[in-house]
C-alpha cells in the first residue's frame, strides 16, 4: 500500500516541482534584469523555500539543527557531505543570510528551468570536473569573488552523491583553493542525513515519510589551521554524525 501511495504522491510532487521551476524562471529574469542582484537573490531564496516545502507532499520532515550565529560581514565556506539533489534547497533557505553560492558541474548550467538560470547568473560557478585546467582557475576566481563580497561558497568535496549515505573520501583540491584565496573565511561543516532515502527507489517513485536532517557542526576559522589539518578536522566533523 505504501508503494502505491508513493507512486500517486510522487506524480503530484513532480507536478508541483515542475510548476515551481517554471514559475520562478521568469521571476528570476525580471528580478535580475530590472531590479538587480538583491532582488534576484530574494527570488532564489523563495524558489528554494517552495522547493523545500514541496517535499512535504511526500510526508518528508525537514530538520535544520543549528546552534551558531553567523556574522554576515565575513566570507564563509560551507562544506557538506552529498547524498542527493535534496541537499541543496535546505542549505540555500536556512543559510540564506550568508548568500550561498555553489560550485556545480557544468551539466547543470543548461536545460533546467530556474536552476540553470540561477547557476549561470547568481554568482555560482560551473566547472568541468574532468578538466583541471578549466576547473581550478574557475575555483580561484570564485574564491576571490567570495572573499571580496563576503558571501558563501558551498562545496560538496565528495564530488558525487552517496547512494547509500556512506561517506566518500573528500577531494582536497577545491577546498585548498578556497582556503588559499579566502584566508579570512569561516568554514561551516554540515552533516546531512537521510537525503539519499528519498530516492531509495530511484527518481520514481520517491520514498515517503523521510526525516531529512541537516546538522551544522562547529565552525572553523581558515587561518587557524594548516590546510591538511583543517581538511582532516572538517571531514571528521562531518562524517561523525552520518547515519547509514
């Protein structure tokens, strides 16, 4: 019975999901081209609010566990494990005051209403993960932008999503570039749990009644550590609370 209900609710969810993306695409265009960055940023915030809450159609419970205060006048590097595409909206919405920008694969830069537009025009970067000659200079420029504007870089250092929830080894190159060119940044480690369970059966049907849980771990100041030490502390902070 639950599987049958999952098919029905998944159809409804995808319909709502698609409507949200289609509606917010022209909204973003108008906000950016007529009113500028701040207006566009607000439209992206509410896009992600709607996407996040559309998961409630599936009976998803969303918990964001954070006991820390963040100063907006400072750059941040948000580092998290990666389990599914459902990791993104809660980070954007709950940390919206920090203006999160993403390091994303280039394939996401086209073909997805609202999402591709924001990645191309909202301050994020698109990289070819198979081409270091393109990706590393792009991350360098992105790091300098984050440092200059006091915004936030979001990076999933595992590179690909974990289909079982089990953490994968962190790739150090992107993080080291961010550390080098954002020396005054505060790093925010985030542990994500149960996101992968939403897509337990694949993209259709989606799983029902999942508790999507994000926990903000103790922030770390880049300049207080050597790169390798900081990388180790970050990885340990994130994976210690992963349940799979």
